[in-house]
C-alpha cells in the first residue's frame, strides 16, 4: 500500500509520522539516562498516572530505558507506581550520590574519580534497588523491555530483554532486575562496573543514552509489519535534562589529561548519542514500511543559574527541588495540551507473550 509521509508539529513538539492503513498500534515508551536527573521524567510519569488514573504498564507494549531510565523502565514494567520512583530519587538520591559540602572532601572525591576506585560506591544504590525490586526477574515484567548496557568482556553493546515468543528470546529470563539496573547504570568513573555471570557491564549511556532506536528496531523486528501482530508503532520519548556542553575555543587548551576532562568526559558522548538518535528516529519513521509515529518531549528552557544545579550526580536539596518543579511544570503543561492522549487513552492490545 502506498505510504503518505507527514511531519507535523503538535503543541510545539516535533511529531514525525508516516501514515497508512489503520490497525493495532505497538506503543513504546523510551526514557533517557542521566543519573539523578531521572527524577524529571519520573515526575512527569507520576503526573500522567495520577491524571489519567492508569498504570504505565497497562498502556505501553514496550518500555525502553537506559541507565537511570532503565531503572524507571524496569520498575514500571512490574507496575510500580511512578510516585514510588519519585520518592526513591528524592529520599535516597543523597545516599546514592553523596555530595560533600567542604572543599577537602570534594577534592578527595574528585581524586577518587580520577585516580582510584571511582567517585561513588554502589552499596546504597544496590540496597535501594533491592528494596524496590525484591527478587523480581526479567521474566516477571508485564511489558516488553529493552534495557541497553555495554558488555566490556565482549567489547560490544548489550540489550537486556525479557523473554518473548515473538523473537524466541529467553536467555535473560532469570536475570534479576537488580542486576540489570546495576548493569545499565554503571557509569564509568562514577559507579562500579557490574558483573552478571561471567560478563562485565558498564552504563548503556555509552552507546544508547536515548534508547528510542533500540525500541524501534525491536518493534520492527518482531512485532510490527506484514505477518506480525501489529500494523503500526508509536514511540513516546522522555529526556532527562542535558547540560550545555559547548566549549569556548579561544581560552580552551587542546591537550587534555583525564584530570583536565574531569566530569566532562561522559557528556559529549551521551548527549551526542541522544541527539543523533532523536534526529535519526524522527527521520526514519517516514521511511519504514509500517505506519509509525515518534514524539520526543522537549527539554525545558533553563536559566544559567538553573543549569548550574543540573548534573547527573548533584543531589543537593536545591537540585532535587528544581528537578521536581521542572517535572511538575512540564507534566502539567503537556497534560493540559493533551499531548499524551493518543498514547494512553486506550490500553495496550496484548500482554507479554512468553512461555517461561
């Protein structure tokens, strides 16, 4: 069937789509990585659940999440309320990313990050995840999942998935959600590498900080298209708040050591990947044979003072308060403009199909 290509702006947001015959839509929620900045999308999701009186797992066929977004995705897949995730960031964030207040302790923490041991231990994170997930495994998810990480042992990307018959995928069934959350969020120099069985993993943000493309490929591979259960797909992509990474050219020295890079070493990789994925996905949906739609929620416009509080590990009271307020404002505005209606006014068509 001939496909008509369209690109629209909806409520100020870029909504890219291709249109064809009507049918069942495979709905995907994608959540970026970003450390404590996950409080921002978590708060938006809390407002959605409360406004529409729904659980996210009942509305989306697949949830994709990287790093902190992976933690959110895993929790939502077993119907943990988004409000519980907001509380986790607000109540446990300072235990997971302790921020020293005096210059000496800050210097020691920076030296740990650069020279030995990494900036943080993950004891508090692991304890918080154990409280959140208990003994839950990937096979317990009520939605399909794509959780990116990076396999250091093989030197290649890794996407953790719950088992499903569509792709005959079962190898991850008994991996615990705690392990997957630790694997996807092990940001180099911030948190320890995580081992699952005999493989070592680090943060999925190294290659898929915006995991939308992972979800799109999974959907087209197994779920959407000719001879498959769904005729179309729809992707809702939630960012965390990225920090400006542009550098001045005149005063910046060019030969940088690891110490010179400091905390800037991850940002260009993670932000660049997120930008490229957003750009690529917004274009590719116009060329897929199956009908598709991709909606990326815009980041808020912030002042320089606000940006100074935003970092993946800044858990000061002021930073947590700001992230919560930004999530409140974004969620309320998007709800008032009915941006989410097409994603959540109808429940998903089927649950996870597996025989585990």
